[in-house]
C-alpha cells in the first residue's frame, strides 16, 4: 500500500480536505474501492453485504450499465438543447410508466433539484408560495427542498427554522405518533382539516409534498387513505400534490412500481432520482403539460447536464435492466422472505419493537421497552458498528435514529437476505 493510502491515513487526508459537515459512515470506515451486485469490497479484500444502498438498485459494478456509459462517452456528451434520440426516449419511457396526464418531463441531476423544481412549478401554477409538508421528512438540501425537510435527525433545528411559507403537519407515524395502530386513520382527516383551516385563514397552499411511503420515519406505509384525504383537501384549496418518489419509487416496494400506487392516488407532480441513475447523477420531474407550461412565467428552464446523452443513456439502461432482470419482482419475493425472517427475529428479541415496510424497503425499529417505545438509539448505533465488523453494511435512520435502514440493491439474493438475518440474530443474541 502506498504511504497515505491506508484506510486510516486516507481518512486523515479526507478530514483535511473535505468539508467535515459531509459525514462518513462508521467510526473507522473500511476503505471501499470495489463493488459487485449487493457486495462491497475493501482494499484488504474483505467483502461486505450492502444492505443500505438505496441508490444502486441494479447492484454495484453492473456490466451492461458500464458498457452503455462507456460507449456513449466515446460517441458524444452534450446538453439537451441539442437534438438527439436518448433524451426523447427517456422522457417517453418515464411518462409511459406514469398514469395518463403525467406526460411531460424535466430532467435534472439529483433528488434535491427535482424537489426544488417541483415546488417552483407548484408556485408558478398556483401563483402563491405556501406549502404543506409532513414531520419527519427529508426532501433535499437546496433552498426549497431543504425548507420542506422537517427531519430533526438531518437537522436538529429543522422545526424551528422553516421559512414561514412552510406548514408542517404532524408526522403520520402509525407506530409511535400520537395516533397509533388503527387509530392512525385519524391522521388523514386531521391533516385535511389543517389544510382547510389554512385556506380559511387566507393562506391556501400552492402544494402538499410528501413521500408516498414514509422513508425517513423508517420505511413505513402511510395510514390507509391518508394521501387520498390530504390530496382532496389540497386540491379543494387550489393546490397541487407532489409525490416525492426519489427514495421509494422505481420498484423498490416490490408490490408497486410507485409509492403513490399503494395509496390509490395520482399526484400532480412526481419527483424521481436516486434509483433512476443507479448512482449516476440523474433526476426527473414528471407532471402534466399544463403545469409544466406555467414555468414559462419564471423564464426558461435549462440544466447543463440534466438529460445529457450520457445521463439519458444511463436512465434508459437502468430501466431496461430493471425490466429484463425482473428486479421489482425480486424485491417483492426476496423482500417478503427477508421481512418474514425479521418478524421471526422480533418474536425472539424484545429489542425489536417493529418491522416496517414492504419489498426491499424495510426498517427494523429498536426500542428499550415495547410499551413505552423508548427509542434504543445508542443500541442501534452499536449494532450497526458490530454488523460492520461482521461484514454487513447498514445504518440507523428515523428522527430517533433507532431504525435499521434496510434498502439494499434490488438484486439481493435470498442467500444474502438469509445471511443478513443470521448475522443480525447472532448480534442480538450474543451482544454488540
Ligand atoms: N427526497 C427524498 C425522499 C430523499 O430520500 C432524498 C435523498 N435522501 C432526496 C429527496 C434528495 O436527493 P439527492 O440526495 O439526490 O439530492
């Protein structure tokens, strides 16, 4: 190994040159330089199971994707003001995946950009700025996407520092919010009342934004009927409904390609990123032509790399691989199996308060007491460190950082799912 390139010395160099606010996973992170499917390999040759990577849906080192990108780079990369086939095909393919009416596409480079643009479209369409968001949410780091991010795990000051055009509804958390279990069905009517009240007070929202399956809270389904009730109230107030599918969309749920399908609603604006590029910077906003055209009042829209030939080829190759490799179906089958294994662990380990989610969008919530639901945050952090020692990469999530975030590549095999369950069982049995 060259001097200055061991994992520890590289970390020192990172600390000197890279903004410290961009944190890294683990206290002593392994130096990861290769990946293959759901595995990561460090420079010591150690192989880790990647249960965390919600971006690389096809898996690491995908040969078809790497070949397509290589060829396109050799041919051409430019911007979408030029006229070429891939940007048209990608836009058509995205629109075809969505219900009728969601037929017009903007291509950008990240989830934050997609959410920012979605909100700006809603502002342009409604001619006003108030936006309703939910608690425990993360939507990005740009001005507007950060404004509607309410997660205190990502920003402890979040709730106190939202701009006054952001109105935050209580987190519809059916496990530990103020309405639990069957009582969680009250969140929808209560949220609709709040939106009507905003409208009566002269501040009707331009938009309501929410992840249609609750990612930041730990991969939880929203209460049945929640989005239907909130969307109705938002539209009655003249606002638009934005579904942030950046994390949950693209087949991860197994049962549905989009999270909003699970709630039986159709949004007005959909944001996509992460999975769409399998790690390449790629995002999109899909809406109706009518809403898209309102952006003209803001000037023109241009993104230098959004929808470039290389990015468009990435987007098309990801969609082909997702279909040809049956990855949504794999998420349904292997995710269902993994969920059963985790539920079986919950029977034996009282630290597991709940197993959330569906498909390969799962969360294991650790509590010190199943009655009080006291979050086991220190235990969760220590368990993640121990799992890393045992060759599994996973991290805490939720506002209380007591949920294991389980969002692996969608090519996860049944054997890898079993290995994860076995290593977690071992850790919970023998300590961390
Ligand atoms: N929305 C959601 C739901 C997300 O999970 C994220 C990323 N964690 C974003 C938006 C922002 O995406 P990006 O990091 O690509 O800017």
